[in-house]
C-alpha cells in the first residue's frame, strides 16, 4: 500500500481537537505501521475527565473517530487509523511524554 500524507495533517488534527473541545484536551499522532506491517496512523487522544467516564465515553470516542475520518481520507493516504484514549487525570498521573 502506498502512503501519501498531506502536508496539512498536523493542522487538520489540531483543528479537529479544537472542534471537539471541551471533551477533547488534545490529539497527538504517530505515523508508522500496525501489528501486521501496514502503514498506519496511531492517534493518542486525551479526553477531559468528564468525557472519559461512562456513560459518555462511548459517544465521545465515536465522535472523535467520526470527526477525524470526516476531515482526513485515510484510504487516499494509504493509512489504517488506530485510536487510544486516556483521561486528563490519567495522563497527568502517568506523565508519558508521548501523550503530552
């Protein structure tokens, strides 16, 4: 599979995060491969503590995926998209720089 990542990817992801506020604090990503070696984009999404709790968590995660998929054509880029979510308090407790 051939990949074509647009030059405005970072700006598009930042704009999506802003449009999803206050439930989404920030979105970071890494370009690489998935478990099977296919080109992939791995999103790390930090949610507000309120948005990371049940019963709103499923709706929040669906909204994030839908928003990014509506703004970015992963098929055209040749990428599989993957998502990981954490709450803000969890991120502050773990202090993982990949999530900053």
